[in-house]
C-alpha cells in the first residue's frame, strides 16, 4: 500500500502528525526522581517524535497540535521546528499550559522506572474537531495519529473519531495504538482503541499492548479492517499483514541504552519506506533501523541513519542482516565514514 494523495497540491506535505508534545525532563543520573538533583530538558510526544524522525529523513512533515502560550510552548515549537517540521499550524493557548513530564533514567520496562506527568488540563487536551485547522490536518499524503490523543479528553476523542472515519478523499490514515493504561482511568480503553484502529488504513500495535492477545495472527483476527497491520514483537522483530500476505522480519541485535522513543522511530522508518513505495521486507527493515537509532541513545530523539546508509543495510541478504549488531554511536560512525568517502 502506497499513499496516493495529491502530492503536488499547494500546502500538501508527505505526512501530517497530530498529537500532544510535552517538555521532557531527563535525569542527570540514575536514581529515584526524589533523589535526582537536576534534569536536562528535552521534547517528547509520540506524534512529534515521528514527525522529527521523518523530517530528518528528508520528508516534508507538518505537526498539528496545541501548546500553551508560555515558555515551554515556545521551546516545543522552536525545537520541533528545528528538525525541519512545519509548525505553522500549532495553536497557542493563552489559558492552558503546555504539558511537561519527568522520568527516571532506567528502562521503563522495570519496576524502578518512574514517570511523573503534569499534563491534566493541558493546551493539547483542548484539541477538537475544529482545532487544529481541519484543512491543514488533512493536507498530507499520510495522516499519522496515535492512541494517546483520545485519552486526553472527550473533545480529543471526538477529534480522533472524526479523523479515523472512513470517507472518500481522506489521506492514508496511520494509527499507532500506543495503549498507555495510566492515561485512561476507568474508560474501556481496549474497545475505544480497537474501534479507532478499525478506521485506519495502516495500524501499528505492539504485541505487549494488544489486549492480551498472544500471537500476531490473533491480533490480525481482532483487526481485520486495516489494509496494513504491523505487529511489533519487541526484540524478536515485527510482522506485517497486508491483504493475504504475511511477512515477518527479525530485528537486528541492538545494544540498548533506553527504550523510550523506539516505537515512534519504528513507525517513522516504516512510513518513510512506505512513502517511497519500498517492498514490505524493506519497510520493516527501515522500521527496525530507525528503532535501533532510538534504542542506542538515552532520550527520545536520535540521529537517524542517512537514507543511503539505511538503504544499504536494508538491502543486506538474510544472513548478513542476521549478523548485524548495532550499538551506541552507530549512526554517527556511518555518517563520518560516508563523509570520508566523499572527501577527495
């Protein structure tokens, strides 16, 4: 499946990513949040993470959202725009703050990991079917959404239902389930997320968040509607269901620094390869490579591999792909090697 939107129409971009971004405070050293003496500021948000990776990979990308008319909102708009993302359609809210959160340095899969969110009543939670600008939101070959947005408020859920409704002329709708139980309270999140996913054309879902389903095939049986379903299976790899075809590609071995942002990077890599109409195997491999870049840095954002480098790795035969091992700094090392080759 390749996006077929009006590529050359005025204002049309490759991807529009809609969702909340927050200022992230990363600890200066390991330990409990109560014990960490200082934090480094960053940016975090599933959809804006995808937007930044895609822009760094050479695509035209727009981020649509709301932030507070405050210094943290300034930082988000400037930082995300610094990646080359179009931020002209981010609304500034004078009455609601920009969301922020703090997290520990450890792997979030362990009991020692802590996250403290300060996002209730944030500017992004006021998004609705009329804000951000509906025309700007739909002006992409791909519209990328996630299951975080509908958990923010009733108006955000209404917006997501509107954007995932199957209507003629809409862009290709990409939806990352991103089930975060802590955001949903007593709401029946699995049902809401499944209903939204059924309206999308391309769906990403992690095996660990797939409502207790124990196999990729079971996830597909629960979500037969999307044209393309990508089931992420952690370090093992990922499986794509497209029409009657099923493709599994193992992930390369990675020396993991932190898992934050890896799922967003995977989605960006897969979307980038989809926009380029690459074969399914290569779409999965590009997803794995972008995820590997994120896994080998402590924050949400990593230097992605260059398109040329990623294409070379994605073209490896199965045996060479199976021997691939990626560690911290691997993308920077490849860039330096490429520059040395180009330097006379």
